[in-house]
């Protein structure tokens, strides 16, 4: 199995405002053909560090891919650094300059002299055409190693990679097929999931399993490589099936679906409808449900009853419940769910009330206290949670808990 390294280039990628998305996309494409990405590096516009990074990667990995730094300005140093790293010179290509001038002319402009820098290519490199931009890519192959130099913009480097680089890498990787599954779990923490899953996935030494916690859910990433697509899929499906049985109804997605999509499909399959009454989530549950295409089939309405008066006037929550138990209580959550069920005539009513913080908590009800209410099919019930995190995270986790609570009620139907 060949190993790869990705080097993202540009000082802007070292700031908090710019994210390197190229590495994520490239990793996915490389993994799909059986190439393992062993390292990702972000290097600023520093010639010494960049030359060293490319040179070190070139020595230890079969495939090195760089992105960025191929523009016409002084800080676009990738060409020179790549050449120095592999012990080659830069050569000037008049045909590249000619094509650049023609492109600028088509835009109704004269090409600035500074753009002539983009006509320099690493000596002996294959030139990768870029009809979507001004910077060509380069591919150097020597002694079992491949260096790929790509421009930074995804709209340029992605087609370039798929059209010119992928066929070359497929020849290096050989006939390897990769199959993947993504299971998503709610209601269990990362360590609890691993405690259940580890004795199972350890028996599948030829299948890679990773467990990750993602804000409000646990993800199990499963991948297998085999000589045929059928064999790879069979191994992944076998392990996924065993994990689904072991984890039970905590598994809400078997192919990476979002929770809102899963709930929407369940409501559709049952020809059922839902209405929401939200307080601390401020309409977030409704937003997530309605982000799914076709949600008009099952989502009737949502009420953001933030104040106590709104809870009483819009949802008919009795004043004595709020006075006795408070707006953040099981009793209030259940009354809210019953109220939205009655006014909407939906099959299922879900409510959320809680303290998102950072203020408003107490010893009895600390920040993160959330109650989820449910009403439907002659049943009224609630769940009490204390969610960790800041205000944004508590609200998101509360929305996740509300959707999952509805999912679990639907499983009973």
C-alpha cells in the first residue's frame, strides 16, 4: 500500500480565518483508491521551511501532494521550493506564457509581466493543464516517488487532480477497492461505545475502525480494502451489522445520515406529522427538520415560546405549573408538548425548555439543564438532561436530544 503526504501552502492557512479544505478532499480521494495519508502539513510562505517540508516528505513517502503557492506574486514560492526539494532547476516554457497572454487577451486585458513567473516549471515535470485558472500543475516522478504540485483554489485543483493525477496514482496503487460505512450513535458517550464495540471490531483485523465524538454524537468510521469491490463491501457490511446489533437502538444512522433526515424518513414511513414547541433552542429543532427536502410532508408548525407568557398564551401551559415548578421543569415541558399537539393537530408533539447559559443557572438547576417533552398517541412524558458546553453547544445538543427523543418514541410505534 503506498503512503502519501499532503502539504498545504500559504501563510493565510495559519490564521484563524482560513481553513485548509483541500487536504480533506484529497484524503478522501486517496483513501478511495487504497492510498493511506500518513501526514498533513500546513506551511506558511517561508522558503526554507517549505523546501525542507517538501524534501522530507519526498524522502519518506511514495506520494507527496502540495496545494497552493503557484500564483504570480512574490510570496508564491512553491515552484522554486519544489524544484530545490527534489534537486532540480526551474525551466521556462514559452508555450505556457503564450497561452497566458491569450487568456488575458480574451478577458480584454494585457497580461502583467509578473505573470511570467507562472511559465516556470520544475525541470522534467509533466505539466498539468489548468483551463480554469492561470497556474499549471506539475507532476514529478522519480525513483518510486511522485511529487504532485497543485494550485490552491479547489475549483482548479480538484478537476486537475481527477483528470490528470488520479489515473497515474491508480497505476501506483494497483487494483485495490475500498468500501466505507459510517454509523452514528446517540445516547452513549465515546468510551461507552468503544467498550461495546472494541471486542467486536478487534476481531476484524483487516477492517479499519475509528471512533470519534462529534459535538453531540459518536461516529464509527469503518473501512475495508480488498482485491474486489464485493469483498471490501462484504467485510464492511459484516462488521457494521454486528456493531448495529450490539449497540441496538442507540445507532440512528447506518450510512452516515443526519438525525433530522432519519427522523423525517421515519415520520414519512408512518404517514405521521410533528409539531414543535421550543424555548431555549429558539427554533433550532425546527430549522434542522425543515433543512431536509420534503419536510412539508410531516412538519406542521413550530412555536418559539421563549417567555413565560408565550408558554401560557400560545401553548396553554397553566400558570400554576410555571409558578410551582418553573419554566424549566418536566411538568412545563410536558405541558408545552401537550399544548402544541392540541393546537396543531399533529400526531406527535415535541418540546424543549432549558437553561443555555451562561447565566440563569442555580444549584438546583445548573446551566445546561434541559427538559424534553413528548405528547402523542395518548402518552405524555419527558426526559431530564444536564448538557455540558457553552451556550451554542448546549442549544445544539438540546436540539439533538429532542430529535433523538422523538426518534425513540417513533421506534415504539
